[in-house]
DNA sequence: CTCCCAAGTCATCGATCGATGACACAAGCC
DNA sequence: GGCTTGTGTCATCGATCGATGACTTGGGAG
């Protein structure tokens, strides 16, 4: 797989970018342990030694490959944030990661401790902080993490488990169900 | 780690069982790729060749290690099933798997396709079928898989991401929140 | 055209992996 | 005690891994 047919034959920046793209695809599909630097280099059609010259080590390449900036959550209502997050985390088509979210990519490579640390940081400090701020009542952090669990779980069911219904259901069908769940979490417990 | 201090020195059944226990722990903590047969054998204090003699291959050992029978869901109300499932999948203390559910262990080793197939089968055909049967209205499969996503997500948040709130919250605090979510999924959409 | 630096290649290292087959040794039986 | 059977060990194979350093080659500057 040559990422770009017209890649110049001796262009450091282009080659580095092509290696990064190939690494993202490989890591997304096969995880960290299942991917070798020789595979990545072969995808680009280049010598494996270039990986170490440009990125230092396989670890550094992975770090740079799965790095993604967390979008500034538009400070709207809980409904708006839910819709944005579901779209961004679950349904956004990340072509560079084979259609999966970097969080799922990291999850697939969660054998290493640093990856788990990055996961926790990106999720809890990044995506879920807004939810915790919006939840009123007791234990907002716990309820925010339950939203995170739901979103992560949906991603896992679609990308890893490949469960039939969730994989085929479009965004328009999944969103209202998720909205009902988040709304139920926001309301105080009903004591009839 | 010798599983049992008084293990007889030449006892095939006991040695095999000890290898299986050690394999479960290693696979649970480090995943399939991160675990070597030499590690497992060293845990038991035995030669690595015994692994192949008793189990055939590393793959076969993994298959046997993560095999778990799905409990027959007591055919009670949706509330009862939810409580049972949350306890069994998320909060049951599986000592033999370092406290984690075999589903999470498989998830940590999901690089191989057969593992993903087993995951999908055990989850959708096993755990979630009961939910789909209990859900009235449209798209019961989708809603059942959303329950599965929630449970799997909670397991991931606790075991992999190690998110603070969900990890520390006891069963008694998490269960009512999950109950509210499942109940919201069961009710027909509210159109005020 | 030539020179020179950067881009890319080649050979190779040491470690580790799963796996195999020949071998050593303890236990039960006679 | 000698023999058989089965439990466990040892040495080793071939492949693959990440990583290193010396080497080659292309392309722009002069």
C-alpha cells in the first residue's frame, strides 16, 4: 500500500507522514503487539530502518500515531453534548484509523501500562469532565463515567465484538436511545 | 508462584491444573501476546515443554483457559436479570482471572480473530439473548446490545481504563444507576 | 560536471518467541 | 533388584522481533 502514488522518491516529510499513516492503520487493525515495524515499512515501500531514524523507536511511533487532540466540547445542553460525543467517539469516520476512534485503537493495545494511563487521562480528564460538570445531584463523577462506559462499550461492541445490531444501526437510530439513557442518568432517582 | 505449596512432585493432573491457573492469571493481566509459555511454566516451577505436552499449543491453552460456561439466566423480571448480570459480569470476583471477567480477558487479547468470534458468540448468543427476549417494542436486539455495551463498558472502565469513580464505587451504588438505565431502555420513548 | 549532504538501504546483532524430539528420572509392579 | 511406564527436563531449532551502524545513492548547489 503506497499511501500516495505520486510520492516523491526522496522526501523526508512525505515519507515520514506516509509511515505515520501506515502505522495508524496497522495499530488500529492489529494492535501494538501484533504490528511489526517491518510491516509498516513494507506498506510504504521503504526500509524498516527508516522507522527508527524518523521516530526513534516503535514506542515513540505509537505515541505519535495515536495522539489526538480532544475537541473542545461546545458548552451546550446535555443533549447537545451527548450528540456531539456520540458522533465524535463512536460514529465519526476516522479514515486514518481504519474508521475507528483512537480510544479504541489504544484499547486494542492496552497491554502496556503507559497506554492505559493515556486512555484514562484522555477519557476522564478530557471527554468526561464536561459531563461531570453538567450532572446535578449526588456522585456526578460516577454518572459521568457511566456515560463514558456506555460510549466506550458501544465502540467496543462495534469495533471489536462486531455485534450485529449495534454495528448496523445508523447514527440516527442509536442517538435517541443513548439520549434516553443519558437523560435517565441526569434525572434524580424516581421513588414512586 | 507455586499455586499450591504441597503440590506433589509428579502428578500430571495437578501440574496441568496449576499451569492452567497460572495461564489464566497471566492472560488476564498481560493479554495473549504479552504472555509467553516460559512465563507460565516459570510460575508453576516447571519446564516450558510441559505446556505443549499437556495442551498442544499456546493457542489451545488460551482456548481452554478463557473457557467459561455462561450461567443460566434466572427467568425473572428485567430488574432481576440486570442485577444478576451486573454482578456476574462486572462485580463477581473471579480470583482465577485476577478478579476480572473472562470477557475482559478476551477483550485484552482481541488481536486474534478467533477471540473476537468467541466474544461475539458468548455475549450476543449467551448473555444478551435473555434481554432481547424481555424487551418489548421496536428493535429489541439493538437495545439488548446497548445493555451489553453498558456492561462491557463498565468492565473496561474498571479493569483497563481504571477510571476512579467506577473502580471505587461498590456494587450497591452502581446497581441502582444501571437499573435506571435499563429501565429507561425498556420504556417506550417519551414524547411530551 | 562535480561535490556534498541528506535520504534511503543493507547486513547484522542479540533477544525472545513457539515448538520439537531425544533424554533423564521417579514410581509401581513383579 | 530389574524392568516398564509415564512425568518432567534439556538442548536446540527456525522464525521473528526491535534496534544499530556502516554503507550507497539521489538531487540540488556551486
